[in-house]
């Protein structure tokens, strides 16, 4: 006779089955040559705090002890490149007003020279936050911070690849941030430990419309974190970036929490998952939602279409031209893919045969659920 498994084991088995399902999908020939865009994003279950952390750059206060650190940052391209030589980690909390973020940045040479708000902060070493609360890849936020707590904040209506318009005049109104250096800032003569950073991001500041969108139990966002690190040398007591033979700065290093698979942070579909809970975050296990597995096939259509228009100046008109099957099985459920296209625009659809729910994607990479017709 079989005995029922403890709840914890059942959750682990369920998560493993979802991971197996996602991995099995990538083994299909239609995903060939795009595997770097379909690795499973990282996930973080953020716990609720009754006591907000003090935003002073010191991340040792009691509130932060209830939050867990993320995995170490990796190269932005993931397994295509070696792991970074320096550690970076993030932890998060939330309450009814803010998302709280703490960063721990290991660095033997802490430096930062940009001090004016909305300076292009990634020209210094920095830590960057990318947030897409509605999980559509559109209408998202970017916040950069260097080791002197200079902030660059940005709103994009859609990614640059889709001709998005960056609004650097936008500010995270009410945000509080602070940095603490473990060592001596801008002093090449000593060896530093690194720097820590805290942010309190008001939900009101990253809500569209007139109503503040406060997360609820189970709310899912997309989020990612990036660390820009430049190779430097010391010249006249100052850090200077290394240059190539033509006098141009050597490319910066891009280290991230959830690998993008491409050297570009502005692929929001590749960001990690942030799930909110009011339960103990340490007890919560994240399982990739079924809808997110469905959307992988929409992104497959999107990437195939973009490859076609780059080669031929026209989108494909049928799924067959994209080498995509119209019928796919996800977690044992039958799904039907459709596409409507002209040479200059397209929309792809995926529908579960049981619940009849449809998700769509268009040529701008906008992903949404298809609302039923109004009677």
C-alpha cells in the first residue's frame, strides 16, 4: 500500500515535474539554436515584513535576517561564459507600501565618480534593477546605483529592440536608497571588501494609472538585477578604464542574477520571477506557472519571426515557415498554436484545449491574455 507523501516532498516532486516538462520542451527540434533564450529563469519568493528595514546601507539589521540571499550572479550569457570572479547577491522583502532590496557587492577596488542624478551611472561600476510588474515585457522600470548612491532611473514603454522610447525624466518618486562601503572609496592604495546597497521602492512609484498596485498573496512580477564591472588601472591615484589599441574603453563585464542568454538586459521575457507571499518565504517553493510554459511557444514564434524579417524584410505568414508545430503538449495538456500575419506584422496565439484560455504575442513582443468578447 502506498502512503501519502509529506507536503514538502509533494511540492518538490511537483516542481521537479514542471522543470522536466520545460526541459523536455527545449529538446524538441523546433527550439534548435535558440536554447540560450529558453533556459528556465531564476525565481525568488519574497517574504512580507512587519518591520521595514532601515535604509542606511547597513544590511545587518534584524529585518534583513528573515530574507534569503539569491544565488551568486553569473555572466549575462549564462553558461556560455565563465562565472564572475567576484560575488554579487541580492535579497528582498516587502510590506504594504514598498519593495525592499539589499545588495552585497564584493569588490577589492570600490570606486565611483558620477554624482549627479540621472548621470549614466553604468559608466561607473554599478548595480541595476529591472522591474516589469505586469509581466507583459512592456511598461517596465530600470534603476541604477553606484557606490556613492547616485541614481539613474528610467521608464520604458517597450524594449529598445521594439523601438521603445526611454523616459529618463521619469523618477522613482519617494524611493529611498543608501550605500555603505566596506573599505575606502576611490583609494587604489588599499584593498576593499566591497559595498552594500539598500533600496525602498514605493509601489506607488511603479504603478501605472491612478491606483497604487500593491501585490497580493501569489502576485507574480518579472525582475532582474545586473552588475556592471569595468577593468581598470591606476593612473595618478585614480581608477581609469582599460582601453583597446584604438583608445576605446574595453567592454564592461555584465553579471546578472538570472542569465539573459544575450548581452542585453532589455529582454524582459528573460528576467527572473518574483513571487510575493505573506507566509514564511523560507517555506515557500516556487513552481513555474503553466501559463509561463505556454508562453515559451509564443516567444519561439517571436524569435523565429524576427530572424525572418532580418533576413528577408518580411515576416513569415504560416507556422510552417517558422518550423513550429501547431499542436504542442505542455504538462500533458494539449495546446493549439495559431498565427495571423502579413509581411509587416503578426500575432501568435496559444490556447489550452481544456480551459480554452488564450495568450497572445505580437511583433512588438507584447504578451497578454486574450480577453473574451464582450456580449
